[in-house]
């Protein structure tokens, strides 16, 4: 029998979206939602044959329409917390409390103080990004501006924690209820920004860097080594290009039965989109090799395509046309925006509109963690069109640049970096989620980077 959900007659499509994610996708429970015009400030869960009804606070979805997507609808800070020792809840770490994004001060007749459904909606849809005007130099919403950062839960998949709390209350009241079991997956992707070291193949880049060696770095040895590397590349080919690590990456993944995903830039909308063309024969050979070896191809939306539907559509068309010409057939198409540029108002809407199956942009550039609060693939919702979308989000949890770069977490390629990624992977494994790691082919020039990658592939799989 289905779980019956009674809710107030407000924000109905928003409620049904979050019910879909929680009950259908994460718990695997059949449900039926009913709007009750006489119900206020509460959501009731019940099951046929069970006398007791479960009451949960209803805060976000009781927001006045004039305040929706306005600062007055954001959670009050600092967040309160509830002690979990009185709940039979299975969290990934020994946390003794759970933050309350939306909720009530006193439990009263409620099963818990948390507005589970409104809080999950807030996280999954990136509601706060639609309200905030804070941007970094790439017009991105930074982790440092997020509620998760301020309240120190950015490395906790809070949606999953809320779902576990909800499940602990449901199974106590309905012991015959069964949930879906999820199998952990390790999802590795590579954004192909720089497939080649241009200084090894094009004179103008060689001259530019050589000028820097002599004038800025004042190093004759660097200049001589660079010229020598150029001539060796001309003689021996791509095997002498330190950026061209695709075969090596695929070898490592195949040895561990992992399928890698490679996302290509197909058109340039900015000077920041790299220099290669998807029409180049060496790129076409690379794409065919990736496909023949059983790995995945996808779109790396160019720098300015994140809020330009026409441009994004053009880029996807070029990718599909190129793959058709190469006789590459895939049942699913997805990818990620270049430089993780994302606008909550339209980026996912555009990916959905052009027929993409999934997106994997939603990770923060400046911090690792759970941007959507969820460590599973999940469906998406258009905050401004107010409709659920067919597009699936595969949240990005860690990028090597985020951890290593001085401008971000500044860990370098050493033990701390590896331990942080392992910690996130352990959390995702606990919930049977999908751990998403992004590693660029051009960053294996860093000391220890190859060894760390090999260790992670072995230990995170």
C-alpha cells in the first residue's frame, strides 16, 4: 500500500518534486500526496492499516508568495540543532546533532523539529543561490557564501541525513515498510580543457613561453629545455606530451573496472575555452579511442554557454554530429559547464531544454563537499518556471584543482589531499551514493599527482 502524504494546499508542484526525490528516488517507497485545504503548518504521513499519523513541521512551503525567492524566506541563523541520540538514525559519522535549516523551536506534537521537506528542497534546488547576489570573478556562487559553509556542514550530505532521520521515524511506526537499497558507485570524470601542451606543437605558444623563461623567469636552462622538448615532440609525437595522459588514465580505470567520462569543448565562446578544435584529427582519434575502450563522451559547455541557450544548443549539436560521423552511439548524454559556471536561474533549464540526460556541474570550485546536500543522482526542478525537469543532476563532490590550488584549499598534491577525498568517499559509501571525482588530464604534471590518482582509484572504487 502507498504512503499517504497530506499537505497544505500551497506550493504543490514544489512539494511533489521533493516528495519524488525523497520517497521515490532515495527511499523507493510508493506514495500518494493529497492537498488538504484545512491543514496548516504541518505535513502528515500515514499508511493504510496504521492508526498513528506522523506529523512534521511545514515552514518553507508556508512562505508568503510575495517573499518566495526573497531574503525574508531564507533560514534564520545561526541554525539550531537537534540531538540525534533519541532517534534510531544511521549517520555516516559520529555526529550527535543535525542542523535545522527550517523547523520549529519546540518539538510539540511533531515527530521532530525539522521541516524535512522544505529543508531538502532548499538544498536540492540551490534556493539560496536564487536569492543571493554574491559572485566570484567567474560569476559563480562561491562555497564561502553558502549556508553550508557558514554552518559547517558542507562536507555532510544533509539531504541524506534528513532522509535517514525520516526513515527511522517511518519504520518505527510502519515496521513492514521496506526501502530501496542503493549500490555505491565511483564516478570519475575528466574535463578536457587542455588535451595538448600547445608549446610543444605551435610556434606562437613556444615563443611566448620561451620569452617568459628568458625575460620573466631569467632562466636559460628552462628556455633550452623547452626548445628541446618541442623538437622531441615533433620527432616522437604525442607520447612526449605530458598533457596527453588519456591512455594512462583509462588504463588505471580499466584495471579497477571503472568507467571514465571525458567531456569535450566543442565551440569557443571565450578566450578561456582553450585552443583545440573538435574537428582536429587527433581529437577525433582520441574520441573514438575513448569510445572503443568502453568509456563515456560528453559535453563540456564553453565558458559563456552556461546562460546562453542558443550557444549551448549549438555546442551539443556539434558534439552529436561529430559522434555520428565517428559512428559513436551512446544512450545517455551529459557533461559539465567549463570552470563550473552555473546560474541557478537558467543553466539546468537550458541543459534540460536541449535534451541532455544529466549534468554534473553542481560542485563548488573553492571547496569540496555536497553542494546540493545529496550524495546520489537526483532529479532537478526549475525554481523560476516552477516545473520538474527530466534532467538528472550528478553532483560533483571533489575536483583536484579545488584541493590543490593555492587560491582554493591549498593542499597541494600530498597526503592531506588524498585523505580529504577518502573521507568524502567513505561518507558517500555509507549512503550507497555516487562519489563524483573530477581530475583534469593536464594536471598529471604535478609531483605525486599520478600516484595519488592511482591510490584513489584503488581505494575509492
